[in-house]
């Protein structure tokens, strides 16, 4: 099977423009303590430049205002955008909005697209995706307990969600709830569009975390606790058909993990650059760090790991483009847990090379390090993805005859002697 990750010259020019634009225009925003309203004001002219360069919402089809790029191109873009927390936001492809756009585009009714998708694409609305619950393992979404019960012509939603990204700044939430508890486990849930100001929906708090121990109100990047108490919606809020919740969720997970991994490569590459720069001027024990074997090992290992992750991720993206998400399930699971480890390890080495400076908030490394820990948890913990990969590989193997290894040399020797009996008989 041939693999082709080549980049057309015209698209390479776009990537070059993006790289310079992100460094000169987006990086500076990291140093400012902006609330959500201030941030939206600051990025509005940058978003206009992105639109002018035909790079806005590139994950969606042209008829929806996107560029219709395949996953390989999107991956190359996400590597650049992921180097800063605000990159995807400026380019209209931030999570969870990008995944919600894909859901609305795929299964939304014309009215749902007009009411929710169009302003989401225009950057007028922002959204969140309410799946995870505090009392149920997030790795198994078939165990949800949030319910949506029929009440006349309406649905009555009740439940408790948490770590709902950007709920503090969202205009609406897509809520996953159980509509048929007796159905087959993958047909129990449905998805509903709920305005953030719907009576009964309450954003309890922005949860403090390793990444952000003391979150400020009304800031981008929140992870919120949300309670639904008798929230009423009608059938215009239902996405797809009752029971389609799990199936619809799968539409956003595969490509989303590609984008996660490519963004991680962007972050790891930025940490790598800082580590290499530090090695050129930091003087210790008679020479600069670049002359130390340990530091050179850090640099070599990091370069190899970043390149390995990049090629693995682009291959998974290429398989999605060529064969579809289902065919790439194993590849996607591989990069998810491998990428999370590489992200952590490279940033950790960069912190170590910078010493107390890397540990301080005077460099972005400390915040990158804290954020990297979550990569091993969200979109399924690493252990689940490892298990999935192993099970898929094991399907290609069968139990050997007589429980004897296929490569057992004494057994193979006897078979070889029978096969070459005439040859062996001629030997003196």
C-alpha cells in the first residue's frame, strides 16, 4: 500500500503563512490576562485575516463555509495551531465547537443548522458538549445516567455533568442523555441541543484542576460542572433520531483525536525549540549545555519521538481520508496514547533543561506541562486505547496447534528434515 503525505506548493504557502501569523499575532495573546469578552474583541480582526486567506473552519465542507480539507491537510494545520492555546480559536476550528459543527452538519435539520450551526460557523456562537458525568466512568459512555423522558410533546432532561469544556462561555450545549434505558447499550442515548440559558440548566462552577487550579470567571478554556433539573426541550432540540446518541458521538471522535495529536506535536515542537535554544547559551560545569551528553540525548530522543508521532498521526489521517474512520480505528487509538506520552516527555525534558526557569511561570513550559497531564485522560484514558489496540491486533492471531509456538525450533527442525530428506540423504 502506497502512502502519500506530500503537500501541494499552494497549500505549503498557506502553512508558511499560518506559521508566521500564529507566532507574530497569536502568541502575544498568551501573555495577557484577558477575560472572554476581551479575548473575543482581540481575536476578531485576526479571524477576519484568517477568513481572507480562506483558512476559516477548514474542517467543514465549502457549502458550510469551510474549506473541505481532508484529515492530512487538517493535521498539518493543527500542528501549527496547536502550538498556542488560542490558535484553533482564531482559525475557527477549536474544540468542542469543531466537533459540534461536524455533528450539526451531519445530522442537523435545516432549521437546526440555521438556528445553531450558522452562527457557530460565523464565530457569533460558541458551544460545549455535555457527555461526562461525575458518578460514571467517562471511558464508558454507555453507562450514562442523565435522562431525557417524554412528557407530552416535550422532553424532560435531568442529570449531572462535569468537565464540560467551555460551558462557562458557551451559548448552547449539546447534551447526551438516556432516552431508552432498556435498549441495547449503544442505543440507549440521544443528543439534544440546549440553550445555555434554558430554565433548569445551571453551570455550577468552573472546576479547578491541575491545568488551572484557580479558574477565573468568564474565561476561555473552562471545564465546568453542569446540572440539569427538569430542563424542557421539544423535538426541535433532538439531533437525529432517538437512540442515535452514541452513533452521532462517533462522528466527532476519530477526526478529533487526529487533531488532538497534531496539536500535541505543535506543543511538543515548541518545547523542543525552547530546549535547544537553552542548550546554546546556558553555561554549567565548564561548558554550555549543548556540550553535555545527557542534554544531547534529551534532544535526540525528543526529535525522534516527535517525528515518529508526526508520521504515525499523518498515516492515521491518510487512512481516514482514503478508507474512512472505521478503517483507521487501530491507528487512531495508537496515536492517542503514544502522543500523550510524547507530549509529556518532551515538555518534561524541556523543563529539566531550563531548571528553575522552566519550573517558573516566566516561561510557558510550566503551563504546558500542567495541561499535558490531561492528555492521558480526555477522549478516553490511555489504558482504554491501549486495550483497544491490543484487542485489534490479537484478532489477527490464532492459538497454535498443540499450544506449541509456531517458531518452536525443534518442531520446525523435524519438519525441515522431512522436507529436505532427499538432500540430507545425499550427505556423506
